[in-house]
């Protein structure tokens, strides 16, 4: 309900997308994060590629523990 009420999105990302996001994060920002923390970066990338979020939008990311 919270995602729908806020007009937000949820997206699944693959292990490969997660690893690519981790490399991008380290190359661009100098941040070396463990893979599960990079899933939010991978999700932003995927949503941007689909045109669902724009470069000038504020994005709030959550990593849920399973």
C-alpha cells in the first residue's frame, strides 16, 4: 500500500545488475559497498532506463532484509 499510495515503484534486480552497480559506485564515488547494499543503485539504474524516474527527481531507496 505505501508504494502505491506514494506513486512509487518496486523493482527486482539480478545479481549481475547488482555487481555492475557496485562497480559503478566504487568508480564514480569511491564507495565500496557490499553487494546487497548495491541493489538500490541497480534499481535506480533500471528505473531510469525504463523512463520511470527522471534525473532531476528525488529518490528514496530502501533495502529490505529478507
